[in-house]
């Protein structure tokens, strides 16, 4: 039964793939929810599902969600418990899902953490996705899921394997309690105001960015290691800027995801930190202010792999 529930979720995500490919965090509450359904959403209890390994740190995830999610009451349940809530219109839920896009002749798989409402009582019709968080899988996770997609097993078996891998075996660079509280704060505020994020949303808050002249920019260590070797990228510590010797002039601190979580979730947190998301063929670079979890910089670059010094130079232009 759990597998069949998950299959439906995967299908629904694919239907909206064209709208969820170009932003770190996206919100569609105005476009996809009629007024009466938006009111229904606000009266739901939101179910959060996590990867099975995340439940070992469930207290941290609960604190992260409590800090950010205020629009509805919430519960954290295991994926195999979703069957209790899936077809109940008094619930909304966050779940892991995947979709495929095909620019040109190439197929690419993308992973999201998606929010939707339970099915309508009268029609049992699945409601559209309300919001998404784009996730950045490591190469092992991505290759395994791509291999499933190219395998010759039945569509039903593929969906079983996708669901099993998403919840049991996947690793996402930009997923942790600290990252989650940031994403949810953005979505909570956007949902309350029914404010939508443009699919190619870019911004640069120069007033906040100028503070990086005197403050460090915190960068998670995965940014150094993620795609550099596989795509013959030099480390961002060594790479020269496309024939230009210009370098980022201000302070950078590379920290582990665990260290960054502690900084983000600490009381009175006030740091600027970067999240790099590789989304199929494109990349999104975002800088957040942990004091209010606002985006102070975001740049979307199509058909680009790996983080480079040129990305730091783009940031620096807005700091100066």
C-alpha cells in the first residue's frame, strides 16, 4: 500500500516539472490553489516525512521545523505511515519526489522536497503541488536513480525502486536541519502572503551583501568537493577566473554541514552563508542571512556545472 501511495506522488510531481526547475525554493500558492483550497490548506495539519536515516536526529529536525513553520500545525511521520494521511483532505504533506526533464535530446533527473494537499473528499482528486525545495544529490545517489530510469524493469517496479532509494539510500548535499529551517521560513512567509517565487528568481540585496566586507561568508564544504573532480573542475581554492586573475577579496570560511547547522540554529544567529544547488543541467547559488533566513543573493546559471571562482567574483561585484 505504501508503494502505491508513493507512486501517485511521483506522478503528480512530474506533471508540474516545468515550473520547479530553476529556483532553490519555489512557491505556487497563488497559481495552483484557488482561494477556497488555500483556505483549506491553512486549516490542515502538515505532515513532514524525512529520509529514514534522518529519524536518528529527529529532535534536531523537530526544532528546525518548529523554528520556521508556523502557518499550520505539523506532525513528523515515517514514510510508511503516509497511508494514514494521503487521502485525507484535512492534511497537507511534505515528501521527497523526483521528476525528469529533457532539454534538447538529453534526459536529466531532479529531486525535490514537495508540499501538497491531501486529496479532495468529494472527488479524491490529487491536489497540485504548492511549493518545492530543489535538492542536490551526490553522484552516487543520482547515478543510481538514473540507472533505475534506464533499466528494463516495469514502470511499477521503477517507481518502487525510486521511492525506496529516495527515502532509504539518497544523500543530498543541501539537506540538513539548518538548511531545512531556512527553506521553511521562506516558504512559510511566502504562503502566508501567497507570494510566488519566479521560476528564474534572481536577486542581490547590496545593502546586506556589503556587510561581507567585514564579515565572513560561510560556505559548506560540499561546495568544494561536489562536482569538481567529475567534471574536471579545479577546486575553487585554486581555480583562476576564466583567464582573469581576479579573486574574491573578502573573508570566506569553509565549514562542515554540521558546523553550519549549529551556526544557523543557534539563538541570535546572524551569519551570511551560501548554498549551492546543482539542478540537472543548471545551477543555483544562493546566499542567506540566518538572522531572518532571507535570501540576500541568488543567481541562476543555465547549462553550468560546478562552483567556480567566477561565481565568487559575481558575488563580489555586489559586495563592492
